[in-house]
C-alpha cells in the first residue's frame, strides 16, 4: 500500500476495493467477533468454518471474514452468509458443529438452515 | 412479525466489514467524506453542515456538535486538540466498545474532519484500558490509515495534517467527564474542575479542545456522505438522527439496537427486544446509567429524545438501557447505582463525596428494615442539595436514580419503611420464608439445601423454619418442588 496523494487516488482505490469485495462472485461468510462474540465462542466458530471451507476446497468460492458486533447479543455467536445476488441470511447461536452444518447446507447445497435463522430487525442507511 | 424499526447509521459498518482491513472500509465510501471536505469545503462549511444536520452529543449531554466545533474554532490558541471520549463506563453500556471494535476507521475519519473544522492538527483517543480488543483494532486501524496517508502529514496531498495518539484510562468512571478526562491525558489526577472555562476555551494543555463521544463521531462521516439535510429529516424536532442503545436486563433479546430518535420505549422493549423474560410483567426501564433514572410503564409510549427523557425524570445518557421486570425492587436498584457512584466519586467536592455517601447509608437503612419516614424526607432533600451543589456531572446526577424511583415508586419506599416489607421480595432483611404446613410432604429437600441448618422436621412430616437462625438466602424456596414455601 502506497500513500494516497490526492482524492482521485482514493477514489481509484475505492473502486478497486469495491471490485475486490462486491464485484467478485464470492460468497461472504461473516463471523461476529467483537469481545461479546468471542466470549461466546465465535473464535471456535470461525476456525470451524474456515477449516470446513479448506477441507471442502471451497477457498476460491468463499471468503470468511471476522467482523465486529452484529447486535444480536441474545444469540451469540452470530454468523451472516451473503451469497452473491441473494439476500444475506443472519444466523444465531452457532457453535463449531452448527458452523459445519451451515457450510454444508447453505454453501454447498444452497439451502437455508431455517431453524438457526435470526430475524433482521434493522435497515441500514444508504 | 416486527417491521424493521431499527435504522443503522452509527452502526452502519458494524458486523458488516472486517474492522482490521481498511480496504473494506474504503469500499464502503470510507474516508470519502474527509476527502471531499478537504477538496471542496472550508472549515466554516463543515461546521455549518454539522449544525444543519442537528447532530447532538451522544455521550449523554446532547450538546449540539456543530456549535461545539464552532466554539473551539473561534477561540484562539497556539494549538488546538480533538479528543475522542471512549471512556465508556456506565454499567450495562457497550455501544462505544461495539463501534470501536466494529468500525474503528469511522471514528478516525470523523476526528480528522473535526480537526479540519476546528483548526486542530492533533487528536487523542482516550479509551479505557479494560477494552483490549477495541484498543488493538484501533491501533491496527491507525497504522493502516497512516500508511495510506489518510491520517498524518499533508493528508491526501492537502495542506491539512492530523495526528492521532491513544491514551488509556485507568478505570476511573469520573474520567468520562471531559475536564477530568483532560486532566488524565495531561498526566494529572483524573479530577474534574469547574466549568467555565469550558474545554472549547481552555482544554488540553490549556488550548481550545473539542471532546466528542465515540458514537457522535461515528455519525459524522455518514452525515457528510448522505447530506445534512437528509440526516436532519430523521428523528424528532429537537433530536436528529438515531441513537444506539445497549439493551440489557430482563428482556428477551438483549443486544445493541439503533433506532431513530422519537421511537417509543414500547417499540424498543417489546418489538425489538421481544418483551420481558419468562413472560413476566414490565416494571421500569433504567436509562442514562448512574446519572439517569427509572422510567415506569406509564411512559412506555413517549417518543424518546433528549428533552422527553429529561421531562420524565431520566436522561438520554450514553445509551445504556436496562429493562426491569415486576420482581425488581426499586429501592434496591437505587442503592445499587448509589453504591456505584459513591465508589467512583473522585472526592474533590464535599457534596458528592459526603452527600452521596449519606444518601447511600439512608438507602442501606431502608433496605435493612430500619428506615423511618423521616429518612424518606431526608433522602429527597439531600438528593436535591447534592444535585445543586456538586462540582461535576457525576455528583450532579448521582441522586437521579434515587429521586426518580422516589417519584414513581414511592409506595415501594413506604412499604420498606412503614410496613417493613419489600414488595418485590428482593431485600433479604425484609423477607420472611415460611413453610405451609398443609403443602409440605416432608421430602427434606429444603432442609438439605439450607446452608444455616435451620429447617427442622422429620421425614414425611411438615418442616419448620427457625426464623431466628434463618439467613434469608432463599435456598429452600428454590429447592422446594411442592410450592410449600412462601416468601413475604
């Protein structure tokens, strides 16, 4: 990464980053890893998901990301799965076993694991 | 079921981006607000835009942010400073921690914007040392921002330079008060001083300083990206935008919520929070932490903003929101907060140091069952004196939990004092456990559970509690499977 010298360079970097994150056809798995999530076991969930993705050879189709708090403290650890072109799904009360179920069902077979879905009660400003 | 009542502005990136990767922040227009400001706007324009947005301090006071920056801009000084107050200390509050852990760059960007507006080239983040992950992520964010030249010398090739340094709090609640915080950054005792002079005049190292809360800052980049006019359309007449609340206590869906100002408590507790745990009844909601008050059910439909909460005897505060069910003793709650504030009082002024201690002692007396009606009069009188005479916000607001519970739950105070009972059955000195003879089958479970060995009785015969020896721990009450033990 080089120092950005002007606004245009920042814009160019933004477009590159957009391309990298949104333009790609990769599914994004986000694990809520604020202090609260980690305390509830999100670290193990992350490792489990990352391990499963490796094992199944899905590395070029899926990115696994650590994020901050998703807000659903009542159901930590939380995981959100965003398949390109589809509405993302928020899951709660995930442990390392359930994490594997999510990968196998939601990622491999494109089936939502409905009993673990959390309702999203928020909109985000555009 | 519930429509989407939450609106995320301050939390827009929380739980969405990887906070340790600046590229993800940039992909979501990160640092674009700052970049556009540096190329197209004068500092005065920035202040005007913030004034137009109606943004007010989210740390609790609700002071208009644009005005705060304007004051610091107008005051002369060799240097000026921007301080981010991340000394979140209210029991049950975790809004700022979540923002810092989930979207640290938003805070850095906002600080640089404020620096440009005020004419400051140095910023400090005062963060409590008990937030190691937030500190770690801020450090990573700072390093990345420096590397890309988004913080530091001649940002994006402009003549504007802005450096940010981190300072760690040592665990004192009072250091969230801005003058105490400034003292602490300077390496002095974390004690507040009288205002004026306000930090905007003589703040850090006696120079004009703006102190802003984490959540306030997190709103700023989005305000510039979306436009102040659009932001000002959200909320109520006097309070614009959204507020993040840390929903905790006896509510089904505890969590971090962000709602437009003007949302009612009912919507937060029941629609978003999913109602009270175990199907119990709602009793009160505590807002504003140790500086706030308890709001009873009659106000569930009040649209919340800075003014309405003050009117009903509480305050917005930083955003802790503790829900209490019908089994909560309001005297006990008031005592809990008083214990906290007496513990955290810095001791500089008499009203807070001694006054609050006396308040606490009276509450202790009442919950012990030795309080008198005179004590209730004294409690109120003393509380009001402390409010009027304390030096800083901590002391001035410390009696609020007592005064607000007295206002709305006076019958409970009276029950403790006159009838020597605790209606909620929380205050152990006022609780009496008894075994109902007809219901007791003599299973001996209670006797086995009793740590004081004060339950007497033969197997298959009704047992009796020796009231003189009973320590009122409630173990028997929990152990009994036949509802044969009553609590009064």
